C-alpha cells in the first residue's frame, strides 16, 4: 500500500493432523482468507513452505496444484456458489466434469451424498427453490463428491441465521467424526469454536494462540 509493505501473514507455523476439525477465527483483515488460500493450494506463499500429505505445494506449478485441489481438497463457500440453472444432483457432480468417470456412478454418488446431508427430498430442485441452509447442504455434498481428504470452509455460516448455521456446523462435525474427513474452517464467528478439535486465533497475520479442545469428538 503506497510505500509500505503489508504482510497478510507473517511467521505462521501450523500443523493440521488427519481428522482434525480445525477452526481459525480472527477479526476482518487478520489474514484468515489468505491463510486458507495458501493452505488449500489456491495461492503461492511469497516465502516459506506448505506441505499437503508430505508434498511441498509451495514449489509446484499451477497444473500440479490444480491436481492436488481436484484429488485431495473440497471447498465450501459462504456464498454457496451453486449454478442456478442446475438442480441439486447436477450441482453436486460439477467438480467431476473434467474427469473421465462413469456418469451413472457419479450421479448415484451425488444422490447418496445428498441423502447423507439430509436432502434426499430435494434432489431435483434448483437453488432458487431451496432455503439458504439447503443450499449450503448441497455445497457440502459437492465438496465431498471427489472423496477429498481435506475440506476447506470459508465462512460457511456467514449467510445463514444462527439456528441454521448451527445445524450446518453440526452436520460438518458429524461428517468429520463419521467419515473421518479433515475440516479447516475460517470464520469470524467465535461460536464455532465450541465444535473445534483444534482452535487457531489469528490477528494481524499472526497466530496469537492455538488451543486443543478438551471436548474433541463430543
């Protein structure tokens, strides 16, 4: 900014274990989104290293990063990012389109995932026919379609009322426990910390505190 250098992240060191339900909280501008983009291989760090499953993503080119995102990572967004002209099943299968897969099997998996997230009765509804919570459930199913090891969620309850948001987080925690999926959630909503197995507090681009939740798995 002008002559001054703003460091979105500075000296961040973090280890995420398989099966973690990690929640990163901090005020606006603390570096949460930058941290998620770097951890999920959407952005390159200007310095330092990022390892996913033992592979240093900070030295990979865009094509290899895309393959990691496709094969190992799922995304859940605050704004849902559903395609309005497609129904729930079609929206869930979108991440598989570039892949040479049996479309019938993909559709069957999409239906199965939608039933898991409680939308077996909304398979052929389009986004405008769904509530906000239902749209987020579709986006959760979409994040799971490629069987990723890690799911990144950016303010997943930001566009939901508090009751619906709690239901969505409870669903994600259930998937974490039962499906053994690793979740990394960035949010300004500190109430989500109650569900975390690991809590990261970010301020001014630095981790100021890291806590393990004694109620892990509860």
